[in-house]
C-alpha cells in the first residue's frame, strides 16, 4: 500500500462530519405526529435534513439551492434509500409538513441549546432573552403584496383616499415581512420567532411566544415594551422584564403601593386606574454609556437578586447578542426561512456552514 493510500484511509471526509452533525441535531425528535403516505419516498428526518441544507445553501435561486441540497442528501444516503424528486414535488411536501416538522424540531433544538453550553444558559440567575423586530424586503409579487402589505392599504377607507404623493404610495405598496425574534442572550441563538406584514405589532408577536419561554425567563428589549397591558401580561405569565425607557414614557413615584425605596417607579395608565387595576412596580436604573446615560426599568425590584451592576451587564450583553445575531444572519439573507435556526445551532456547535463551497461537498 502506498503512502498516499495509507494517508487517505485516515482522512475523514467533510460529508461524514455533516452526517454526524445532522444526526446530533435531530437525535430524540418525536416524529410521531408526521405520518406520510406509505408510498412516500421521504421520511420526516430526511425531509428535515433536506430543508435545513436547502435553507443554508449559498445558491442564488430556490431551484439552485434545491439541487445543491439534493446532491448532498443523495451523497449521504445509501444507494437503496436515495430520494430522487423534483423541486416542485419537494416544495409541495415541505409546505404540507413544515408546521408539524418545525414544532417537533423546536422542542429538541431548545433542549440542545441548554445542553450545548450549560455555563451560558443562565446569566445572573435568569434565562435571558433579547427581543428584536426587523423588516425584510420581499419581491413585489401579487402573493407577497396580499400577505404582507400594510393593513391600512387594503381598507376600504384607504382605497377611497387619493395618495398624497407617489413616493408615499410606493412605500406603502412595498412588500415587507416583519420578523420578531426572541434570541437567547449568552448562546446568541434564536429561540422563537413570529412573522407578519410590515405594520405588525412587536408586542403582539412577543405575547404569542410567551408560552415557549422556560422558567425564570427575563426579557430584555428596547423602548416600546413598557405598555401597561403588555407588561402586565408578561409579568402575569411569570417572566421578568428589563426595558429601556425614553422620554415619552410616564413613570410615577411614591404611590405607596409597595414599600418605597430608591429607584421604585410605577407604570399606571389612566385606563388601568379607571378599571381599578393595580399599578405595575418597576425599579429605575441609570446606566452610563459611552455617549449618554441610558434609563432602564426592571420588574426585578429586589436589589439583592439583581444589582445595578448586573443590570448594566445584562443590557450590554443584550446588545452584544443582537450584534452577533445580525453579523451571523444577514450575510445569508435567510431571516424569514423557518429552517435557518436549525443551521445556526449546528454552527454554534462548532460546525462550519454545511453548504458553503469549501466544506461538506460530496467527493
């Protein structure tokens, strides 16, 4: 045996690493809710792997990404089990099963996140999540405009009005997807997300995701999450808040609702007072940034549980996680793809981008 042959036998192909990574990712997933037809060539696991690779492909079009992912999947499969299908057939089965597949995969992904780095799971005794809303421009197709146009654009009252100017009309007609993401601060990975039209409400999206939060969760957000109704719903759910406040937020002092101490403030709207609903109690903390002071309020009023220094650390960590999220996600332009977070977890686990031109290519 030549020296080259002996060296080749000791080399592990990138595709082997890819196969092990995908197995690690989906190990323990309960596929029982996905019951495909007996004559179907896909299994839930292979379809999930195909969808993840399709989402991570570097190719420009959906069809090209499908061909790239299909070549990888066929390389990983045994000869007797290889799936050969068309892009149209793949999309048809993926659309049919995406929701139950994502629900089954989410449970396992979140368990993997906690086990991946136990030291980063909590910070100062809390499981910390950042909230971020962003807009993604979409092609101006009829289906996108019907699904993601501004709500007021489709109202009868708006149709009767003449547009103020051409630029404003064009802006309203632009199809944009609004994406609200809960990302774990520490692991810098998406936890949950919601999508909607460009004029969707971040608060409504976050309230829809509350049931996915683990115990002892703390939500960190920018200005805009201080509303009485929103905050009371989050607190009633058992989660905590750490939010930046601006000049437009009215904070009350010395209402005597709780034992007063330095920094105790209240959020209590006139509407809540008329309904005889209690004021919400927060602690006001001022953090000095490089340019100006930042005013934060938190529902954790006990300083022994969360000190001002720890609050400043959480706020800065939230911004660090936000920057890391955009640095990782934006180059791929896959923010609105359901299957992208699974690929992020593979990358966080020390794997490279599985479909980049320099790794995990069939040989």
